[in-house]
């Protein structure tokens, strides 16, 4: 198992000659889902895509120099990073994306049209309690959703329990922590992409 941190069934049958090779011969047997060959990328939103806590000292403007814009979502202002969105679109080459945020279904309601992200991504649902003996409130839902699949998880609020959980998983697991005022930047995106390519190379 590889753990790293930063401090983060369709059968097809051909009616043609079964001994014939060629493009008109359909594949036989179960066909794998291409997404299942990719690791999961579990994506938090607040502090990863929706930034907070940043102030540019000379102007006093929040998130000055950051690519993105403010939007009102359910009456709350959010500064959504277009940089983070671009990195996620690129990371789809390596990962199957899923929302891992308290936004739950609201992520699919708002983020696709605001940031050009895929219209429907899987999302996790959470119990509104920390669970798991006060470990981390997302871990039980992640275990249920991911099972034994390899995964990376990007979040701005990972704690020691998350790292202990990651180290104990049988499947490769990568934790990537962001700074909430910067979100998902080139640095984290490169780490995620390199890790996924290493997994593919290792078979």
C-alpha cells in the first residue's frame, strides 16, 4: 500500500463466424468499465474550490490575484476558483471524480454551470455527526463509498485521524491538503497527477 501526504458486466456476442477476427467481431465476455480502472478522486469544495480566508494586504481585497469570481449560493457568497475547476477537468484523465463535501447534491446543482464542471458527478452523503469514535466526520461515508478502491482525497481540513485511516487502508491512498485561501493549485494538481500515473505504471 502506498500512502502519501502533503503538510497533504456487459457481455457482447457476435452473430459472425466465432473464429473470425476483425472489426465486425464483437467483444466476448464481461467488458470492464474504463472508470473502474482509475482511482477515485474525492473532492471537498470549501477550501478547495470555494476559497475563504484570503486577503491581499496592499488593496485589502479578498483573493486578489486569484482567478475566479464571487457567486451567491443559497444566500451565501462564495469565491469560486476557476483555477481549481480547470485542474479538476484536467485530472479527469487520471481519476474518477466524486464530491466529498457537506454540499452533497448541491455541488451538482451549482458548480457545473458556474465553473464548467461535469454536469453530474457522484457525491457522498454524510451523517451530521463525527461518528467513528470522534475520528473525522467524513471517514465512515468514504469507507462505504470507496470500498477497497484506490483513492486520493483533497480537502482543506484533514486531521491526524485521516492520516491514520489512510495508512491502515489496504488500497493505495493519497491525502492532499489545500490551503483554504488558495484551494486546488498547480502544486496539488501535479502531485495528484503524478501519483495516478505511478499507480497506472505499477499495474
